[in-house]
């Protein structure tokens, strides 16, 4: 999955590669796995020892819904635009504020760019923090654990502030009968 930059002749090149899902290992950073082959369609522009990679990463990622915990597939088609500089330029100077331009800059070593790492990073950045199988997912009942998308469990799911439990004990028990006073 390495791109050898010495093979690029001229100032522009096109790279189209396909990797099996097993080639993109998540390394435990998140709760997703690649479900289909990863297709890379990139253009490379060379300017001395600087390289600009732009194009698309296309694949399908299997996620777990954060509400109902069921797996679901998400088609991903991401545009990428990254600038690569030699590792020797990365001096790690003192603290400074990161600019938007810094977020699109990466470094290469030994005239090689690991396209697998690049694809993994782009997938991680495009992943939502709270993945949902669908917008109206009801999730699991927090009382009995039933999938509320499949069954209506009838549990009391109203939240009661536990800090007020002491005050609730002072109130009379509610009754079902309403009495009228003359």
C-alpha cells in the first residue's frame, strides 16, 4: 500500500488503486470496520519535494448504531486534498496554534507515502461521533433492554432526578380517585 514517489515522472500523475477491506485495519481507534474494497482515485502534483494528493476515497464502512447497537453499513465517498512534505521539514518547533492549512499537511519518509494510513485517517475523520442506523432510531429501553424499534416494552422510561428523591418522600402518594369537596 506504499506509494513510491520516485516513480512519479513529470509534475503530475494519476494513481488508481484498490485495497481489500482487510488492508485497512482500524487499530482500535473507533468502532468501525471496512466492509468493501477501498478504491483510491488520486491525482498527484509534484513541486520539488512537495506533493499534493487530491481525489476520492470510496468504500463502505460497517458501524454500530449508538442507540440500538445493531450493525449497519455506511457508503463513504470522501474527497481528499492533502499536501505531503518530507519528514525532515517536520521540526516539531515550540508550541503554536494549528491553522487550517496545517490540518491538510502530512509528512513522508524515504520517498514513500502509506496510502493505507492516509485512507484510514480520512475514514476516521469522516466518521460521525454518534453513528445512527437511521435518524428515527428509538434505541434500547434503558429499563428492560428491549429494542424499541422492534417492540413496545411499556416500561416507564421517564427520567426522575435522583437528587429530588428525598423531597418526593414528603409528598403524599398520588391516588387514582379524584374526590370533590363540597
